[in-house]
């Protein structure tokens, strides 16, 4: 976020492919100078990134596959090679952070967001 306030026009964040609404909302909040909201969003960007990175170290790209399924995409196998199974507790942790990110990004209560039900 600080770089965007100084004029950087974008970034690539692998973690945010799992929460596109969060990425769009953050850029929009920065452009509209909604600084308090942008800071809330940036904190969630950091939380999503830290969670995904930590789980990635244990389960590799299987985490990306779980996140894409949480978005409702009909992913049968991701990646194409074998990966360790992701235990239910870690899937729930991933789904919870993605659910909070989506809820704040669309400015509605988290309870109304269907995520991870697949």
C-alpha cells in the first residue's frame, strides 16, 4: 500500500489470486483516498499472504488448489502432479482468512459470504 500512495500503479501477488475482490478493493480504496479502509484491507492482504505462504511450505501448490475451490471454481486436480493432502484443520484456516478477506472487500458481513462450502 505505501508504494501505491507514492505512485506505483500495480503489483503481482500470487496469494491475492485467491481473493481477487480484496485486491480490487484495496486499489480502489487507495485511489479514492479512503485511507482507513485501505489500511484494514492491507492488514488482510498481509494476513492472507502470511497464511498462504505458511501453508504452502507444508503442502505446496495444493493450497492454491484449495483456495481456487473455495472461490467456487470446479478444480478437480491442482497441480497436475501429486501433492500432500491438506488436512481439514488447515483447509478451514485457509477458508476462514479468505472468507474474512472477501467479506471486508465487499463491505458486508462475513456471515453472508458462502465460501468453502464445496
